[in-house]
C-alpha cells in the first residue's frame, strides 16, 4: 500500500518567447493543485531569447528541456510526456490558465472511473467570430462505438491523461509512422483517437476548465500557414485515421489498471506566528503521501474554514479526514456534521498531539462527530466519547543542512512557563558555577541562548554537539513526552535524560530506559544523573546509549513508521474491513 515517490501529476507544456503567459499558466496550475498533492512541470523550450530560460532555470518544480530550436509541438509534447514521472500527465499550451478546482476535478474523475483514459478540459477558445468569451466547451470528433454506431466523443486539446496509457499509445505521435511528419497540429486528435482505439473514453468533467488566451504572436502566425482544416498537419491526421477510430468491447490492456488511491484531507495544526512550521513540519504529510493522495489544508490560517471545509470535502471526496484539532474552534461539531452530510462515506480521525487537559463540552461535542481520536497522552484514552487510541509522534528530519553549533555539556530546548522549569534554570546556574557548560533555548528564560521552536535543523545541531540533553513532562500526564524526545534521540549525539511519565514504555514498545535514554523523577535525581553521566569514565557508555536511542527511533519512530502503525495496526482494528 506504500505509494510511489514520483509526483502525482506532471504538467507538460512547450514554450517559445512567451514568458508572461507561461508564468501565468504555471502560477494557475500551482494554485489549482492543493498543498500535499505532489507535482512537477516539464517544460520544453524551443530556443527562447527573451527572459524565459533564466526564469525557468531557477524554478525548483520545473524539469526543463532546452531544445535550442523550434522542433514542433508534436515532437516537443511527445518527448515531454515520455519524460514526465507523474501517474497523470496534464498536457497544456503555455497560453492558458487553469480555473481553481480544474485539476482536482479531473484527477478525481480519473481516480473514480478506471475506464476513462483522459479528461478533456473545457476552454473558451472561440470556434467562430461570434463566440462569447464566457462560452466554455470541449471539442468533439467522431468515434465508432462497440455497437458499430458513429458517436461524437470529446478530444482533449488540454487534458489530463493516464501516464501508462499515454506511453502505450505514443502521446502526440512523434514516433508514429505517419504523424511523425506533422509538426504542430493534430497531435491532440491523434492521442485521443489512439486512446479510443484502446477501449478507453475521453470525457468532459464539470469544473475541469481553463482560460485560453489564443496568443496571436509571431509563432502562431508561422505555424498557421494554411487555413483551418487545410494545414498539412491536418492532412497527416486524416491520412492516419481515414475512418473514425473504433472502440473495442473491452479495454485492450485492463491489466494496466491502477487501483484507486486512498484519498486523505489532512488538516495539520500550524500555530499562528510561526511561519517556519510550513517548511519544517512536513514529516507526517510526506509519510501520508506514501499511503494515499493528500490534500493539505492549513485550517488555522483560513478565515472562512467553517464554511469552506464542507466544500473541500465535496470537491475531494476523501476516504479519511485527518485533523489535528486541540479545541472546538474554528472547526466545531456543526462543521463536521455538515462535512459528513456532504460526503458520508469518509472516516473522520482527529489527532490530539498535546497533553490532555480539561475536556470542554464543545470539544466533547466535536468528538462525537469523530470516528477515531488519536492521543499522545494516555490520560486521553478515557477522556473522549469516541474510539480512542494512543499514537506517538514521529521525528522531523532537518529541513536544511544544520549549521554547526557550539558544544555544551547540558542543554534544554523549550520555553520557561512553569515553576519546574524556573527551578531547572536555577539548576543550570549551579552547574555553570561548577564549570559545566549549559544552554537553554526558548522563551521565558533569563539567560536563553536563543529560540529554535520548530527549527529542527537548529535543534539537530545543538543535540549533535551536546553531551546531555534534558527532557521533562507535564504533571498528571500518562505516557506523554514532547516531540523533543524523538527529535533528540534521532540525532544520536546527546544522551537524553527524560523525566519519567507513567506507562511510557507500555505504550511505546521498544523504548527502554537505560538502553536508549536515562530517566529521572525530580530535579534532585536529575542533578545526580548529570554528574554521573558527565564523569569521563562513562563517556563511552554515554555515547553507546545515545547511539542505541538513535537506532530505535530512526527505525521504529519515524513518521513513516508511525503511519505504518496507524495504517496496518490501528485502522484495521478500529474499522475492521471498512477501509
């Protein structure tokens, strides 16, 4: 069930000296692809001498093919489509712009309809002089149905195609014995006709729509040397298909059908004011992308999420709505009830990734709309009116190569907001007086070294060069630790001294005090442990325990591993055969 690392969608286009239109097309595609859905652009440039190439070369999501000369659209689109790595390939001219939900609508249709080979996008290109600009339509050509009747079927001038099927039929025909002699026109007709011959349909889908600006520049004038229907490329197409393409009774390559992917609508919690999270808290999203198609929504940043979430559910039709709600605002029970009414087939899962505190009536009502509550504090196993399971956080890989950090004997990463942590700062001051170097990072300390909340690269560097790292927990919790527990162990540098919490090893199998970290109950014990482990005679043992902690966390407590536990242990047990 673990999915590919290749992008889901490849957007392929050719261009030549049309930078403003190309920028607009690429921007519209980025906006039409929700966060979490992986994509790439494959752009074939025919020798642009404006600013197109310098701009394309610095776009991180663009695979650039520099032809250096105009070799024709049929040649370019065929090579670009073969180069694409996506499960689906979107072929589009560089002078169009996608409507906001266009790509999702087409993608969803292909996922739900295995006998559909491609989705043809509606566009507003005029077919006669009196066409209004708001007349969107697809174009049609004839086909012979399995019953032998002549029917009209859309062909995809702009379309989303199954990659394996496009590879099978030869895309725009640059390698076909006849179409290879065409230059620009007829490639889209060829591709649609070949898909029909393989027994698959071309279909128009509501919402799959784009603007077509029909740029009449020098390139188009050169290409249209003859009137409509008289171009030599059109004659090549009619020579290749002297009769309408015939659709067989059954698809000829059913074995190539790909199973529909699980769809997830994922609502992570990004705390306002910490923009860095959007770039660093990515481990869970990437792990989820390996088991299904993910649409990520930053619900805390959307002012109208209460109204918008049901519409997103309707557009995406998810199998799972996975949320990180710690309160009944801005999403409450009524919003989830509306989502369920819109798409009743999904399972709603919430992950409470913090200590369990007093459960409000509003949050309890919210949980009544949830099928499964996941918690990192085992106190929550008995706190909610729904099926509840313990599910530990995974560690985040550094988002950039960490800069080296100054070495310290003892470090603590986290803010000072209670009496225990104020006492910890006093302990660190005593240690400094003894010649032990210490470092505190976070808000609220009198002598903080800095702030690195959600900056996992900076935290990685600090843990890597320290000898000991301190971890604590909240009073009254059970099996609860912060994410810094796994972040520290994953580095394998500092030995972690973690405050004990009841039933931790029961709920986190494999993690053993003394083998992967050391434990303490109060600051008096912690101070003794610090002196014990800083004794030079225990340097080898300290490094060995830290390395053993790194090994188990990397193998068993990464987000990939945690999602596997969720997918193969928790969900089948809770939902049996429903998912």
